[in-house]
C-alpha cells in the first residue's frame, strides 16, 4: 500500500532551507575576520551534519526534488537577494559572477564525462578558446557582443572537433592523455604566439548589449548605484538558466538515456544499436560549446586575459569541481563551485597554503566520500509525480 | 647542417630521452601491477631531487668532499626516501581506491602531486626560488668542432642505461620480477599461487618512485638547477611517453621517452617555425599518434575488448 501523503518536506520547509542557505552564504561573504570565517565554516559543516543526522536534509532534498520548478525559482531568488545585498561591493560580486560562469563551464564538462564518460582534462583550454575569441572579436571587429559569446562557444566546439578522432578511438587512460596533451599544447601555444599577445595576454572589451555598456556602474535614482558586475551576474544567470534547462532536458530525454548507457557500458550500448561515435561527438561538442560560452563572458568581465589563466592546473580545478559535486549531478556543481571558488578567496590567512589545503581536501573527499557531495540521484522523468 | 651541431643535438636529445624514459618506466610499472595511473610521479621526482640536494648540503656541512661518496650518498638517500614515499602513497592512497572508478585514482594522485609540489614550495627553505644543484660529476669535456662532449653527460647516460637494464633484468630474471609480472598479468591467480599481492604492489611502487628520484637527480645535474615546479611537466611528458609507447610495456615506455625527446629536438631544430614551438609540436604529434594507434605504439594485450 502506498502512502498517500507526499513524502519529503513541505513547501515551507524548502523555503526556510533556501532562506537559511542564502543567509549563510551572505554571512560567509560579509565576514572579514578569519576567526569569524572559520567559526562560520565549522558551524556550517556542523549544521549540515546535524541536518543529515536528523533526516532534515533528506526530507528537504526530497521535497525540493519533487518541486523542481520551486527549486529553480528559489535558487534564482537566492542569487538575486545576495546580489541586491552586495549591490556595490565589486569584489564580492566578481566572486559571485565567477561562480556562475564556472558553473556554466562545468555544466559542459558534466555533459562530457558526467553523462557520457568522455574524459576531458582540457576544460580550461576550451574555456580559453572562448576567452580569446571574445578578446579578438570584441577588440577588432564590430560583431555584436551577444554573438561573440555564441561564436566563442562555436569556436570551442570547432577546436574540440580536432580532438574528436583521437578521443573517439582511445579509451580510459589513453583518452586522458589526448586531452592532457592538448591542454599543455594550448597553453604553450598561447605563450609563444605573438599574434595572440604571447605571455602578456590580451585586453578584452567589456560587454555591450544593444548599446548597454556593461562596464559602467548602474545609476538608479539619486543615491543608489549598482556595481557594474551586477550586469554580468544578471547575464550570466540568464545564460546559466538557459544552459541549465537545456542540460536538464538533455539528461531527461532519450538522448540522456543513450549517453548514460554509453558511459556505463559502451559494448552493451553498441549491441543495442546505439551509435557510440555519434553520441560521444554530440556530448563532447555540446560540452565544449557551453565551456566556450562561459569563457567568452568571463573574458569580457575580467577585461584582460593571459595564458596563465588556462593552465593544466585550471583544467584540473574544473574536473575536481565535477568530481566534488558528484559526477553527473548538476546541482552538485553549484555547491562544489561555490566551495572551490569562494573558500580560497575568503580564507586570506591561509592564502599561502590554499593550494595545499585544497589538494588535501580533494584527497580526503575521494578517500571518504568518493561519490561526491551530492551524488547523482536516479533520473526523474516527471518531477512531482507520485506513484498511485 | 654541420655534423658537430647535429651530434650536439643528438646528445642533448639522448639525455632528455633518458630522463623521460626513466619517468615513463615508472608509470608503466604502476600501470602494470594495478592498472592505475599515479600522476604524482612527476612531483615525487621533484621531491627526490630536493631530497638529494638536502643530502648534499648535509654532507657538505659534515665536511665530506669526496665526489664518489657524495654521489653515492645523494643517490641512495634520495632513492630510498622516494621508494618509501612511493610505497606509502600506494598503501594509503592508491590501494584504498581500488574499487573506485579509475578517474578517482587519477585525480587523487594529481591532487597529491599538488600537495607535494606546494609542500616543497612552502616548507623547503626558500623553496619558491630555483635552487642551484651542485655539479657532483667531473665537468671535463672534449670539444670536436662544434660538438662539446661533456663527461658528466656521458656518465649520466651510462648510469641511466645501467638502471634501465637493471630494472629490466630485475623484472625478467629474478623471483621478485616474476612475482611482479604475475601480479600484473592476473591478480587473482597470483594470489592463489601464494604471492603476497599487497607487498608486491608496495615494492613495485617503491621501485618506480626510486626511478623517479634517480631521474630527478639526473635532471638537477644536467641543468644545474632544480625548482619546485619541474616535476609537473616531466610527469606529464613521462605519462605521455608511457601511453604512446603502450602502457604496461617497459620497452614501450623507453621507446616513448626517447620518441618524445626526439620530437622536441626535431621541433626545436628542424622545423620551419620558431624553436619555442617545440612543445606544441611534440604534443601535437603525440595526439596524432594517439589517433593512429589508440593503445600505443606497442599494443597492450587486451583480451576483453569486443
């Protein structure tokens, strides 16, 4: 007999949880003193553990998973509230925009090896292709900037297609070396190439959308001035929303099912008539496209790019985000990116040791919770649907 | 082109190739026994070089100046320490992840590499700066036209060859080597034959890491300088070499190492573009080779492939 009551927490619980998370993130961003940050971090971990212990986490998670639209709305509201709270703090808004764009980039990686199992250790390189495309097009041509982002993504997909043949033919560790070699090749190429600025890098023009200059602060009325990063947060959020909806639809569709089948067992998938090459190409290209788009906007936001932004180490950070979040789980990316981007910036006291601690953190994670922070749940075809 | 220059390039290429081959053999050993990639290998090499330097400085303080004693001490201390480190890595990071996806092992060792690299930078006195490495070998040289043959390079090439041949003999002629090969071939059967699986794995990782220490010291002696970041690129090159040669095959690793050095040298000398593009060229060719031979030049024996 099925329980007629809906399982999981109610709507109120979900809203309360969102408010708590938003407030916590804001507090974390506000606090400057290192002791305060450490106390907050410890408190956050303790709260999550306690919530998990008493089943609150599972109930809220279940409740949110059933009300997917509510979850999306709440997430957007949370970001908007945080943005409004910090409306004139450039640095914090820059961090938030970076998180949004990294989530967009890692969504691409997620399609590649979260869904399909195609390894890509050159994520930062495809990100870089988007960046450099944006730099060249925005400084030397009059292409509308929104198209520049699109072209950045297409360029990343196009350059990725050079790697298609070796990526398709190799597997496992052999496939890893193809993208690793590409990551090193790309960075070295940028460094020795004079046309693209060499080691000094390139300047990038700020985003200009239909005459709206993104790099000017927004003046509203007499005494309200918003940091110009708000522009990038809004556009980034819109792009992320589109990409997110797209990836979710992809995951839920028969295409997503095919991709999963290929990841889990490509021999069996081939026996059932799936064209492995086609789907691997699809996933690799879509992933690179998303990463490239994110790169384009990121370059415009920073206004300056150099080869040191696109090292193999940066690609590893992207891979770690996907792994930390829980391979294949799009929400895990949000959590993991927030941790990976914001923590090192906030813990200035340990700035020197941050890579060390960061490496140690991932090692502990892999040893004790290899499935990631938020393991990927079973696919839900109809969110909110109850078996009767 | 002048014969002297040509000989010089060949010599430099051989030196590089020897270092790459030593690193690649390590990768291939690890892959052989456990089917894992230990990506911290390059950084183990860095730590090995720094351990060698520290040993030298310690001996220098003690007033020992005999070059033979110095070289032997530096090599053995560094190799022993790294063997221990490698075994520890295998015991506490690689073996616990046996049942996890291979990506996790790759990532955990990559992160360990970061930790090692950062530790050298932060905790070695002034570790962030490049360190001069003492010239422990005789620096005599013979000059023939444009070719300058340095005695220390010849000695290093010779020593490298001996080490590689030694590893090969160890693998093919001794009982330990037999055990390593048995574990590599079939873990279950090896276990039923009474081979201590865990011990063999630890020994193999120790052996591979000692090779990395040797390569690290060779690198220091060759360039007369070491720095905390040198292992990353060497590790990636060694990995690429092992892959291009064919994982799990010691000949493949050696072939791959020398092939990569040859590509770099050709890219620097014989190609129409600037020599700065040599790595771009070398990695580009590696990608092409992977497209042509997806499991390496010397093919891995894969029976379960359908």
